[in-house]
C-alpha cells in the first residue's frame, strides 16, 4: 500500500466523523430540540407568570374585601376615642373574622395587635402607613419578612354619617402568602418536569423528519458517487412533487445527457482509432514500394547531378520517416484497442540495453553504467523500444555526453529496476516536462537539436509509446532536470524508467 492509499484510508474516518458531528441529521435534531426547548421554556415562564399573578390577585382581592367587610361590621359598635383595652378588643374581634390573620389597630399614639407575640413593626412599612393615613381607600403591599412572603392590607375607618368623616382609626391585616408561594412553585415544578418528555418527543420527531428528508438525499448522493465512478446507467427513483423530487428529476436528466454524450464520444473515439489503424495499414504497401524506390535512388545518388542527388537523399529520408510514423501509429492503435500483450521472459537487463545501443550504432556515443547479473522478467522487444526512444531523444535533442545508468531501488511495495537516461543539453522547461509524454507533442523549441539527427523531426509519438510499454510492464517513466554536481550546476534532462523487479516464479500483477 503506497502513501496515497494510506492517506485516503486515513481520511475516510475523518470525513465520516465530520459528517457525524456536523451532518444535516445532527443539525436537524439539534434545531428541533432547541426550538422545542425554547418553546417549552417560554411557555413555562408565561404560564408561571400568569398563574402567579392570578393567585396573588385573587388573594389580594379577597384580603381587601374581607378586611373592609370585617372592619365595617366591628366598627359599628366601636366608640372613638378608644382606650388601650377597647382598641385591643377591637383588633381581636377583627382578627377572629379573618381566619386568624394578624390584625393591627392604630389610633393616634395607641396601637393594639391581635397576637401580642407577633412582630409587626418590620412588616408594616412607612410607605404603606403614609398611603393609608392620607388616603380614603384600602391599600396593600407585599413584603418579605425573614425570607417568607406576606401581604399587608391597610384601611382607614370612617364614620358613616353622610359625609364619611375620618375617625383616625387605622386597621392593618397581615396575611401569610407561603401557601400561595408553595402552590405556584409546585406548578412550576410540574411544568418543568413536563419539559423533559417534550424535548424527547421533539428529538424523536426530528429523527423521523430527518430520516424522511435525508433518505432521498442519501440515495441521490450514492447515485452521484456511482456516476462519478463511471456507472453512467445510475438513476434515482422520483417520488412526489417537492423540491427533492425536482432535484432527482434534474439528476436523471443530467445522467441521461452525460450517458448520451459519453456514448457518442466513445463511438467517435472508436471510429477515430479504426480510421488511424486502417489508414496506417493501407499505407504500408505503398510505403514498402516507395522505400524500395528510395533505396535504389540513394544507392545511385553519387552518380546523379548534385540537385538530383540531394532530392534523392531527401526522398529517402522522408520516406524512412514516414515509415516510422506509420509503424508508430499502428503501435498506438494496438495500445488503444487493448490488443497489446507482453511476451515476457527472464533476461539480463544489462545485455538487453547494450544490444539495443549496438543495434543502432550508439555504443560509442553513449556512456553506460550497467551492472552485470541484474535479471528480470521483461519483454525484451518492448524494453528495446523504450531504450531506443529515450536514448534517441537524448542524442537528437540534448548534448553529449549522454549517460545510461541501470540500478535497483527498494521501496515499500517491493524492489524496482531504475534505468536513467541523462543528457547535457538545455533541459526541458516546466511546461514541456508536463506534456512531454503527450502524443504528437514536440519540445524542440525548448531543446537544441543536435547534429545526430539529420533526418528531420520525429513524429512526437516516441515518448508516448515508451510510456505505454512501461505501463504494460507495471512501471512508469518520469522526467526531471539533472541534479547539480561538484563540477558545477546541472544541465540537461533525465528520463527515468521504473519497472517492478520480477524474477522467474514470482506472481505477475
């Protein structure tokens, strides 16, 4: 497994965890829960406020009415000005009719409390006394005493003789509100406890809604991945008339158009391959005749006038170049048609490279570093094609010395054969290095053509054919600038062939 595969496998859990944390399902559930929680809290707060207000309002109204009625009934037999004893009896009688609430009666400097042990000083505030003294109606105020709530109601006593004169008598009733506080607190606890099932129900509904919404989205995503992987027949079922159904229909229409375009392009590509193969095949017979004629003309060129001799040699060179182009086109057509097979056998790689150089007369023009005894299972003819193309390009477009180096290299996925072809020419610019293996691409504008090639430009198919042969062996070819050395800065380009080192008896991939 190479580093890229490890990175992809390591990235998959990361993507899944990101989908789990920030996925649409989680966001829908969280949104539903938050909305439900906010709604429940708001409803609870409003219900608590309204319930508390209603309870206190009812208690206040009852306390005011009860005190007014009781004071009116008891004051009918009360004589003013009172003494301390009569004022105490008055406070006690009023308290009896109010369910035992603490009653305070005040007349000028006299004061009487129905419960002599009760502390009423801090519960009747100055503000309330002032409002009762200066007013002509009952007043009330809620106060807290020792942490507990109380309602204090005060009213002035007036003579009912037509002009309702003030008698100077003031009566205050202190009502305990702890029962009302406990009732509203119990209501709040009940509503708060009801929030839990509400939130759980919201989460369940959110999961159901998310499943309903996300199920077609997941199907559409799965179909998109299958389409991206090359399965152009993938379609999704369309159900309903909502936005997701429109999206599914659009996806199917896009897939139909893409499949139609792909079919058309494949047909055109197949026609183009057949055309190239047919043209190349048909050209072989007339080219064979032209080659024989050109050979005869070249052999007799020394006996011809100078212009005719030059024309004869030009015809021979161009005919040879055309023959090579036709052979290259036929080879490319075989690769495109997947009709190429390896005729592999174990061979000595150093001998194979030396034989390729010797066949073309390049032995004296190329420096070699070929260790003996390096054997591998290869197709000798295709290795010869690779070496011929790489070394030929270096001789034609680079500058001497051209060096061919053979070595082995260890990697995580096994042992590899490394064949490097380096020249000392101007090298390749970055844009040329990216396209040097493209078909019919020529980088001669960037590299100086050497004197080794007097036959004209190449077809631009050599490096493409070399790369296809390398891939057929399970390898590849890379190009780079030469590295700096101790003798000075680097010059030239380096083409590196990498093949998996296989020996007899090993499994072939």
